[in-house]
C-alpha cells in the first residue's frame, strides 16, 4: 500500500555525498567520444535538498506508486515545509496510517490516488483524520 518506514533526519552538518561531475553530458542514444577527466565535485545536498531543516528521507514499501516511478525499496526525499497542492506526491497520515499517494483535490473532496491500477484510490471521508506529513521532491532508486 506504499507505507513509509521510519523517516530519517538529514543532519544539516553532514553532507549526503560529494561526487565527481563529468564536464560534458553523456549521450543516452549513440555513444560520443569519452572524456578521460572529470570537472570537479558537486555536493548533492545543493541539488536534491532545498530546505535541510525540514527534509527527511523515507523508504517506500509496496507497489501502489509504480506508475509514478516510485518502486518498492526506493527512498523518497520529503520536504515537510512545502505546501501540498493538487497533483503532488505526498506522505499522508490517514486515520493514523502512513501512506504515499498522489494528492488530488476535487470538487467532491480529497482523493489519495494510487499510481497502479491494481490498487484503489482512497477517497477521504469528510470525518476522517487526514494530515499531509510532507511532499515528496525526489525519488532515489537503484538501476
């Protein structure tokens, strides 16, 4: 069902990763001549995280969001300071249960939309306790 397991705080004093960056784009179609050197290092914090004080990493379980490119075992970077809007992928707490879904705000009410036809959308009843815990900004997965 896309349940989140144990959010991890990203420590503001610790760099996630500093990696070498290629000076030229790498073709995904036809190969281009390879470069034998790299330009320098980049800090992935600068590219992946906008607000380190409100950003968490959560691990995904389940297949309900596969259509959005989010698979079982992936890790999401979630920002709790962002305002959730229609169409965002969110970590939601519905009646005490955590789930990852696409937020849909319709004239008929709020829907937590699955991105896999094998899973039903969740229409949030008017009296339900719904908290949008955070908005997913990036998905990290193995290739």
